[in-house]
């Protein structure tokens, strides 16, 4: 929730790199001229990136397990 307006945080301010409510984006004054994105869009981008990184880590783990098994043999 927004500290100023007690509204749901629904906007991401790219300039400040923080989540804000729609009222802060429109009338807050502190974010005039800033660049905004819908928070849901930013969230989905982060989820996708985290999932890609997890997949990379799983592949690397399998490689390491295979190398350890070779050394044991």
C-alpha cells in the first residue's frame, strides 16, 4: 500500500526504480516527467527472468553432478 494515499501499488516508476500507486503517478508531484510501466508487466518480466536463471542453474547442477560421477568412477 502507498504510504501517502493508502492505495494499492500498481505502477512502477522507472526513474525512481520503485513501486507507486496510480495517484502518485498522476498527481503526486514527485514523479512529474518520470517514466512509468504497469507493475504487473514489470512483475511478469522479473518472473520470466528468474525462471530463466533457475533453468540455467538446474542445467549447471546436472553438469556438475555428471562431472562428480565421472570423478568417482
